[in-house]
C-alpha cells in the first residue's frame, strides 16, 4: 500500500519514490506486463515451500555389515563342525544349541541391516529431492526479484507525467528530475498527492500554513506535527 511509503512525511528522510509510484499505479488500476509471470512464479514458490522443508538427518546404520559377515562366518564354522560330527556318528548338543542361537541372531541382524540400509537410501533420496527443490526455489526467487524490479520500473514510469504535475503543483516545489532520482520529502509529498489515501498522513515539514491547506494540496487527510 502507498501509505506504507508516505504515511509520515518529514524532511531529512529518504523515500523509495519508485516503489511508492509503482504502488500508486497499482492503486489506480494499472497492471504490469509482468504481472502474469510474477503470479505464476509466486504460485510455484508457494508450492515448493510446502513441498520442501529442512533436509532430514540420514539415519545411522545400527548394525554394521561387517558384524553380519562375521556372524555368517562363525555360523559356517559351526555348520562345518556339526557336519563333521555327523559323519563320525557323534553329536554335541551344546554345539547344536550354539548353532541354532547363532542362526537366529544372524537372521535378526540381517533384517536389521536390511531395514537400516533401506531407511538410509530413502533418506538420501528424500534429501536429494529437497536439495533440488531448494536449488530451483533459489533460482525462482532470483527471477521473481528481477521481474519485480522490472514491473516496478514499468509502473513507476507510467506515473512520470502525473508525478511531475504533482511536483509542480506543490508550494515551494523544486524543478523535478525523474521518478527514480528524487527521494526527499518533496517527492514524497507529490506521491501523496497522487495516491488514493484515506488514512491521515503525518506531515512534519513546514510547507503548509494549516492542516486544511496541507489536505487541499495533498488531496488526503493530514495531521500537521
């Protein structure tokens, strides 16, 4: 809104006149030729903001693959000893029990390792997607920023002649330059004169003898401070 730029008018303050004039143009119903492209970019940026999020920490593998390999090697050794006993016609119940316990442990650890590996791969894939989305979002933000600047210049340029007329109509106004160079309170007063402002503007410069004179010159409600 224009009021954000010119709600308080005081000497010694710098005003973003180009942005303020662009806001005036919008308030008067002007539309930039970049408006549709900006709307598309904003929609895409909103979508990426919802779909994105912070990169998740990749889960640690609780069971090392080397542990599983060691268990499998130990199980193979026990299996060989049991088979050797069978060939001899002997059996060691404790050895068989150890083999069964180790087989159960190996099965459990194998499942844990597989689950951890899959979770790790899923996290890596999800983080890769997030990084791609972040990179795209940064590119879109840069493009949006550039388009916003072009749109602001275009809209401000449309207000050049009205701006100059408003400057000339102000009491004690200097010779105007362009819509982008003046940033002082006089330029801000001219913007206020152009803008459809309903809220009272606080004017601290000694340009007007009375609030009525200030309101008439600025075409807006005024409070002299």
